[in-house]
């Protein structure tokens, strides 16, 4: 159950991180046009962030430390936001 929740929340956070980067820092194109213009490396890294977020949510729920999930999701957002600044291709 928590793995599915982690997958959904991590996916939403990656999308929010991408949109906020395009809105605040990348003025070269419209958000709708640039939202899906990702290099293959960025796509793989975003999928990795989502899968790591899902697995971490699953592991944290096993230990009954649900309050730590908030910090895990904050870290997911920060890492996904930072990936936008890398020139990967």
C-alpha cells in the first residue's frame, strides 16, 4: 500500500519540480512546450527518483515510522528540482 502511495506522491513531486523549474528559472520557452522535452538521461534519472521514492516509502512503512515519510518526500522534491539544473544533454 505504501509503495503505491510513494509512487504516486513521488511522481507528482517530480512533475511539480519540473513545472516550478520551468516557471521560475527557464524563460526560454513555454511551460507546455518544454515540460516533456527531456533528454534520455533526464528521463532515466526521473524514473530512478520515482522508484527510489516508492521503495523508501515501502521500507519506512515496514518500520512503522510514517512521520519520516514527509522528510523522504521533501528530499525527493529537492533532488528532482536539482536535476533540472544539470546540463545532461
